[in-house]
């Protein structure tokens, strides 16, 4: 079996669009990506399920991987008008939707930034620890490698910078 996760580091820090980004391996070996926003950002301190007024960009067509399934389920049963109010987790287009919002990156201490993050351990993602233990996975599951997660962090940072 090809094991690309053995050729990658377990963490990576970088900047995108002037925002700090951090990538960490989750407990199952899948990548998680995080972007930190400063206190001057309008979403500073808001959890990923806080509601905001969406822009046209947030309402446009999307890839199915941009959403978390729980977020979609909640939106489907909500009586709220999605064009007037939506959770931040649905507003941002990132792999599997946002799954993290705290005043520190995982395993870190509060650092003056508010961090939003996502993970790559969803249906359709090849999860390294499952593959190593020979648990069942679908042949078409995809390993979300370091370069994929860097691109997702860059995309999330660009989206967050556009919020006014």
C-alpha cells in the first residue's frame, strides 16, 4: 500500500493573505487545517455555528465537499431564511465545512487570534490510521495530502480576509 503520510511532516505553519495558518495531524492521522484571525476581524470570538448575514459569494453554487453533513441537516430543518441568516460554518467554503473555532490553535495556548479550522476525516477521505489497521475503506477514498490542505487553508484565509 502506498503510504504518502509517512513522507509528510506532522505539522506545518505558514501565512496566507496576511493570516497565520497552522496544519496539524489529527488523532487518526488525517490533516486538520486552521486559520487565525485578529481581534479587529468582525468574526473574532464567534463560534463556527454563530449566524451571520451572508454575502452573495456565500450563497453561490458549491461543491458538495464544501459542507459538513450536520450543517446541511440543520439548515434543511431550520425555519430561518438562509439568504438572510446562515451559520458561519455554511458561509465558508472549505473541505468538510468548519469544525473548529477557538481562541487558540489545537494543542496551543491562547495567542490573541481566533482560529477557524476544518479536518480531512470525513466520508470519502482516506484516513491513515484506518488504512494502517486495515479497517474497511472505500477504494475511491482519497487521501487529503499536505498540498491539498495548504490550498484549503489558503482558500479559507482568502475568504476570511474578504469579510468586512
